[in-house]
């Protein structure tokens, strides 16, 4: 299967052959437990919490093929994936280095929950790799970053993260939710663990929550054992929907890429707009790096209006096609103010330090006709 290209893998990788009872779609195995076939080890018995039913097995193979990893593991949400992965590589007394601007839930988990377990952290300055070594302690075990940051769409020097991690014996971990395997495959760049919120682009239809961790068989086995105890497995019906969504991922990402880039350029030239954040814009400080590292850009755009918070609220009240809602990566366009949703858990001072203004608007461009979205945004900005 590795010889095939992404669009082919999305359809065929991981599909059981011969097909189960001839079904061209993997059926939903609505069975929590399975007959003991003398497997011996507890972890090999088939049981839904152990994430090893036929629905899970097919998904793991498809995801691993898409990202060119040895193995993959799906779970109940992106946060289940993030927490299970971090708790696998970190123990009490350990220390983790993190990118400074992370998804709000991850930021909260690292700054509030991990310290209670005796796990310490430091935020690195992504623009000054020469300062990172000063933060390394004898107890530092991992380096955690995001491919494209939420909500400011920064793309840091990811090659430097891998080199640094390898030089210091750290597990390199990356949240690849925004880029998806279509635009970035972390293992090909040397990352040890890739993490996804499957709720977003992987599923793509805003109808489930799911997560995934991908990496070497050895690391995924360790994450699996941790998850078996934490219990955040993915149920069979959600597996089915995630599996179905993955088959159209390459097509959907191509549309998200085209449409968001066109809308970002349009917004940048609009007189009411002060600043637009999108890695595909040549005005973006990370554009050259992003263009080299990524095979495309997701449907995510953030922007600030010249009229500040009042104008942002007006825009949210006036847009007609998008839903005003958190989350991202679905077929429908969503707009939100990160200060009140994804990054509400940060204090105003933390948000300011991360560059997230109260007036920042984030848009997840869906699969509607680009011309209709531009017309709607124009009337809302008028
Ligand atoms: N990672 C990123 C980049 C996200 O944007 C989110 C949610 O918005 C998550 C992880 C958490 O995912 P979930 O809501 O599936 O737990």
C-alpha cells in the first residue's frame, strides 16, 4: 500500500481483503466483547475499550498508511489523544518543552493538570532556537509543538524541533490537526509522535469527536497500554464515521486549501480589515517556511478588523452562511472569537502574551462555493 499516493490510500488502505461478507464498507461492529481465541495477553483480547475491534484495526491501518507511520491508535477525542500521549512519555518528576502558543485545551492540560501530577514544563521561544538549550533539564523528556498554530497560523521551524529533540534525547511530539496527513506527514520529517483531533478535518463533517496518535509500533504500543487504563476508546459508530470521512480527506483538503487562500487574499485587500493571519499569504512572516514544509494549507483564517471588538461582534452578528460556533474542519464554514471559545481558558494576560487579541475572529472555511462566502463576508463587513 505504501507505493500508492494519498488519494488511493485514503480509499483502499486498511480495508479488509477479502471484504467482510463482501461489504465494500467496513460494517459497524456493535459488539463490546469478542470470543477468547486463546490470545494469551490481556492487551490482545478483543474488547471495545482496548481499541482493537475490526473497526479500530481498519482505521489504524488507514491512518498509519496516510501518514507513513508504523502504527496508529484512534481514541475518544483530540484531548484524549493529547493527554494519553503526554502521560505515556512523561512521569512524575519529568519536564516537557512546549511551543508558546498551543491549542487552549492543551495549554490548560500542560499548565494546570500536569503540574498536579508532578510534571513541569517550559514554553520555548519559537523564533530563538539558540535559547532552547538553556531550558533543558536532566529530567526533560519531550518537546511538544503544533504544525500550524491555533489561532494565529504560525509555522515554526519544525526541522529545528526534530534536530534539537534528537540531540537531547527528547520525544518529539506534534499536533498535526490543522495540516492533516495531506499537507504534512510528521514521521517523514523525523517526529516521533503525531497527534490529531479527528473531530476536525480527518472526519470532516462535524458529527463526531475523535482523536488519534501515530508513530512507531513501539511508541504506539506504549500509548495503547496507557489508553487501555485511561479508558478513552472510540466507540464503533464513531469509528465508522471517521473511517467514512477519511476516504474524502484528500478531496476536501484540496477545496479547503483553494477556497481559504482566495478568501484570505480577499480579506487582506478589504478596507475594513486590519490584519489577516494565513500561512499562504506572502505577507505572513512564516510564509516561506510554510511553503517549503507543507503541501498545502487548511481552511483556517484569522483576522482583525480596523473597528476592533465592536466591529468583530458586528461581523459575527451579520454573517449569514457561517455558523457562529467553535471547532473547525467541517464541510460548513464556522466563525468564532478564540478569546471566548478555544482560548477562553487562558487569562487575558496569557492571551495578550500569545498575541490573541479580544477582537480576533477565526474562520474555518468549509466546502461552500467560495464566491458565496466572499459575497456574505463582504455584506457583513460593509
Ligand atoms: N488540537 C487542536 C489543534 C484543536 O484545535 C483541538 C480542538 O479544537 C484539539 C486538539 C482538541 O480536540 P477535541 O475537541 O477533539 O478533543
